[in-house]
């Protein structure tokens, strides 16, 4: 009977897993992972019991360049010139530069002037920010990445009165979270199979919510949790 119950659960699972990610969806890009799951209209505060926990792809720190030269044109030139120097220095430091809030794009010598300068707290001062990130490959962890970013920031020489500083906060990113949908579904299926075997004769498990996009949340200093907002429902079978 347990085998029949599992067949029922698998049949339901197969009907709800999408055949592919939606083009241009966040799930196909590099996304910033915060302590909470991403915003969605159908948000539920209930975190599923099963997901995929893995090391993040990047550790990220916000970097700010500020300047207070009295002449506006000179001030803007110094800030942008320092950013250009940072772009040139980043590869040697093992650091990548990016911009964005929810999804990230590379910061390059071709687009750095698209960064918006905003007024600082003092008169005749401006600032802008971008992101420095380090891949969490091999033995590299979030602490090591933060130290590498600190060394990088200190290595960039000031330009005029422009200065570079970094945030103390570190966040993570994951590249194309939708690529892990199959692994997440496998974990959910294994959990459903175990649940079905415990219920005894006459009951099975339905799985709801697998049509939803992959969600993400931070699960540790260097790790993220990827999951589908599914629900298990016990149903009679016979």
C-alpha cells in the first residue's frame, strides 16, 4: 500500500513542476540573498520544511566612493576616476564589481558612469555606491571574502579628495537559482515518500505549490537555502 501511496504523490508532483524557467525571471539571474525570502504577491510566512541548503556563489559588500571638492565638475570627475581605478584593480585582488539591488549586473569600464551620484550629508559633497564580491569557491568562505574586499578597498589610491569606504555588512548572492529546481523537487519527493510510508494504509500525500518560483533565504554566514513554497496535504486513497 505504501508503494501505491508513493505513486500517488509522485503523480501529483509531476503535474506541477514547470517545464522551464520564465525568460528574464529573477530565477535565471544572479540574485542577492537577504535574511528573508524575496517579495512575492503570494508570500507566505511559513517556511517549508524541506529545501536545498548550499554554499552561496558570492559574498558581497557595498562600497561607497565619496568626494567633497568644492568645484562640482572636479568632484564628479574625481569620484568617477576612482571608480575606474577600482575596476582596473579588482581582477588583481580577486574581486569582482557589480551594481544592482535584487539582481546584479557587472560594473565595467563601459558602464560605470551610469552610477548615480547623490548628495552627501555635507554641502558640496557627493557619493555613489557599488558592490564588491568574491566567489565562494574552494575553501573561500564569507569571512575570507570580506577580508579580501577590505584589502582591495585599501589598495585603491584616492583621487583628489575622493575616498573609498566599505560597509561592515556582508550579504550573499546565488546565480540562477531556478537551475536547482530539480534538486529541490528531489528533496521534496524523498520527504513525501517517507511521509507516505509513515501514514499507513488508506492515506497518501498531495504536494501543493510546486508551480511557484524558486525562493531563497540566507541560511548561515556563507550558505543559502533554496526552496519551493510547497505544502504537504494528507489525503485518503483507495
